């Protein structure tokens, strides 16, 4: 079964539907590439997926650990584009956690985040810079 259905609406905008849940989001071409920039661009979704995946797998790992929670953690994502060819050249993710945890626990969670499926799925030519802030 397919994962998603993407429909081109017009004016460089698509509507993306997750088929299992029915949830949707739109994408727009960015302003620096003939678009309106009124929503995530397709490349924004790739960069954002890295931060989302990192927090998700870290949450899964935290749930298996006694008295560990990352509730309220955030990831600030910055995407850098290059030209010739136009592509993502760098993704920076700055993760902020509401509380400082034991050093061993932080290391386990950081390793989990750094080995998330999206991290491994992004081409190795794309520079990934990840910073963790605890507490």
C-alpha cells in the first residue's frame, strides 16, 4: 500500500495526504525558486524530517529507560541550499532538552538520535551538524 498521495494544485503548490491517517499538509516552492514560500518547501520537509525523526527515536528510547523523559524537547532546523545543482548542502539541527540528565543517559540518547533512520537516509554529501543542549 502507498504511504502518501501528492496532488499538484497549481501555482507551485502541492497537497500531501498521509493515506493511513488522512492527515494532510501543503508545500509551496520557496521564494528563491519562483514560489510564494507560504508553506514548507519540499526540501524543508526533508530537513525537518531529520529533527522530527531524531526526537521520535530518542523518545522511543527514553520510554524504555527508568525515570527518563524528553517531553518538551525541541529541534531547531536550518537548511542550506546550494546551486549547480540546486540541492540541500547542509542541515543543522539544534536540540534543546528541558532537563539535564545523567551523562550516560544523555550519551545513550544522543547516539540514538544520531542513528535515526532519516539521518541514514540523507545522502552523505549533505553535511549534517547536530548540537545538543541539556537543561
